C-alpha cells in the first residue's frame, strides 16, 4: 500500500504495525523484496500449501483452489493465466494511457503558469520604470508619494504571483505523484508476473482514479493573468 505522511506516522505508532518495514517509492522500486519479487505473495495466507492461481472478480483478489471451494464458490472467478492478457490490456488503457494524458496536460499547464509569472514580473518592471520616469517630471511634494506607489506595485505583483505560485506548487506535486504512479504501473505491467499484476491491479486502479480526481479539480490554465492597470 502507498502511505501519505500522516498515515506513515500513524502506521509507526500503532502496536500492530509499528514494526512493519516501510520503504520510500524509490527504495520500493529497487528493493529485492518489492511486489515484483516477493515470493510469499504466491502462496495463500489461509492455505499456505496452496498457490494463488485464480482471481476472484467479485472480491478483486487472488485466491487459491481451496478458497474457491470454500469462501468464493459462488463468485465469478477465473484462472489468472486465462485472463491476464485481457487484464493487462485493460490496465494499459485505464492507467498508463490516462496517466500519460494527465501528465501531458499538467506539464503544459506548468509551462503556461511559468510564462504567466514571467509576464507578471515583466509588468512589474514596466510599472516601476514608468513610475520613475513620471516622478522625474513632477515637483518635490509629489515625490513623497513614490514610496507609497512603489509599495502598491509590489503588493499588486505579490497578489498576482501568490495564486500562480500556489498553483505551480500544487501542479508540481500532482506531476510527481503521476510520474511515480506511472513508473510503478509501467514497470509492474512490463516486468511483473501474471500473479503480481493481478495482485496490484486494485491498487493501481484506485491510485489512478485518485489522480484523475486531483487532475479533474486542478485548473488547466493559469488562475490569474497580469491584467492589472495602474494609472499615474
């Protein structure tokens, strides 16, 4: 399972889980004990002598022969070898393809945000230059307003940049999550065995759906544009 920072802290405090071994995503992808090589997943926890050769579609989990005879006998199940190609094709569409689309849009939005920030900063420079030129032509009393106007311009720039910086930060976090999920899903589909892929299927689908929701709720264009006009 993937854990967020808060879940990680709780996981390390609970008596039943505090001794669990928890890896970062990079450590997990490189670890010899990862999902892709953990032989213990091939044996049924309820029936340790039986291999997990079937997949229960109703429960979305790998099961052994004895599980089918007892707990899943009325469920819709199939041998993993018989459905793996279909499942891989399905996962290819609903995870990798969707993640690629999210990643493409996210990268484009980040680029647009960066360009907009540059325009805001450029506009700030233009305003300051215009302000300086104007004050050279007016008397000493008006020059006392210079500091006030400079602060106003700075505040406008700060107000324009704040939502863009927040958007860039959120999009950056989304990009990292999508890239990590994409790498994990792609490596699992490419290098994982049939059993390993089916074991990770639910997690991959849930993670992809979660990222889809985040992407859906993220603006795909800069939240503000440098359109403020200052009159002198």
